[in-house]
């Protein structure tokens, strides 16, 4: 799910785990990508069905993905343009998939 929707974006070799011996080429280079299932649970826990999820440090957009899947509104803020591009592609991918295809 980390790379879902990122086809066509440039890839870089990044070390995700500190002790990794061979960094893999990835389009999602954000260091703290969360599992979508975890963020879905947190979204349901703290946001009412008609609520808005606010993420002032959007990163690669996992919270936005969770909000979309859980049918909440979402407002994300991110200062790094590289992460905005990644988040945009990931969220758009999940918007097209629909909740039934979600993890």
C-alpha cells in the first residue's frame, strides 16, 4: 500500500529500515508511512461520520486515504512539495478504488 498509485513518479533508493543492507528504489520516500488500517481505526475513533479530518503534517497522505475510505472529509497540510505530490497521487488512487477495495 506504500507505493499504491505512484506509478510514473520518479524512484529513489532509500533506506527505510536503519539496518537495511540494500535500499530499494521507491517512489514514496517518506520515512514514517503508517499502515492504512491503523489510520482508518484512528479516524473512526476520533472523527464522527459527518466530521472533517485535519492533518497539519500530511506527509505521504495515509491519514487522507483513511479519511476517504471511512467517508470523512479531509483537509491535509504539508510544506514539502515532494510529499504533497506523493500524497496527491496516493489519495487519488484510493478515491478511485472505493472502500470495498481498502485494506
